[in-house]
C-alpha cells in the first residue's frame, strides 16, 4: 500500500479521528436511539457547534491556521448571508472542510446553520429543516462531490 499523505491531509484526518473518538464518547453516555450514523447530540445549534465545528473554526468562530490548512472565520462572514451557502457546505464539504451529510441529521444541520448565522453574524432568519431537505435532494446525487476525495 502506497502512503501518499502530506501534512495537509494528515491534519484534517487527525481532527476527524478526534471527532470520531468524541462521537463514540458521546454515544457511550447517551441512551440508544436515533439514526445509526447520526451524531447523538442534541438538536441545539450551539451544542452542535461546540461539539463539532469549534474544533476547527474556534470557539469565537474567527477561524485559524493549522498545519497547512487555513480555516476561515465564520464570524462576520458575508458568505453566510445566503442560507444555501452554509447548508451546501455542510452537506457537501469543500476542500479541507468535511461534509456532514451522513453525520448530522437535517435538523442538526439546520440548527447549527441557524446558530452560526445568528450568533456570530446578524442574520436572524432561521435555516429550516425544509431548507436542508431541499438542498440535500440535490446533494444526494453526488454526496462525495468534493475536491479532496
Ligand atoms: C476538520 C476541520 C473542520 C470542521 C470540524 C468544520 N470545518 Fe468548516 N471549514 C474547514 C475548512 C478547512 C474550511 C475551508 C474550506 C476550503 O478549503 O474552502 C471550512 C469552511 C467552512 C465554511 C465556508 C466559509 C467560507 O466563507 O468560505 C463554512 C460555512 C463552515 N466551514 C462551517 C462549518 C460548520 C458550521 C461546522 C460544524 C458543523 C464546520 N464548519 C466544521 C474546516 C472545518
């Protein structure tokens, strides 16, 4: 087996491993239930953010630069004016940003998108589950449509 891992690929992988470990820990504490591949955390956007996103985007959502991969700020981010923009990123990923299509429920994606838009920006209009359903219908055709995979 050929190993062609660069630092750029290892850094997100290490984070992903941490994430998986975190998920298992959360699962062990929680009562069984819910979809098999969904993260068993609450549907609160704040909790989803703190459990998953803040590892990369930081608690203040100002992003940061890790080993090779720059992480964009989500606070004061004009791209987030569009609900579709953040939902599509969460469904499909992009570059070093993992996709959460098969990890978070549509409800959790809607909640975290609402939280990030409202808490770190001033976009008050909530992202609904219906918004995620609509965009996921398009994403289903190519869920792995991402430049790193
Ligand atoms: C493993 C690290 C990692 C995690 C976890 C992560 N992100 Fe990201 N995110 C990134 C990186 C890296 C980018 C830049 C992607 C690129 O190369 O274009 C990014 C980009 C984004 C963007 C696009 C920003 C822009 O203006 O272009 C949004 C929105 C976003 N992330 C939201 C989230 C949310 C919400 C979560 C939690 C559900 C999350 N991310 C979890 C690493 C991460």
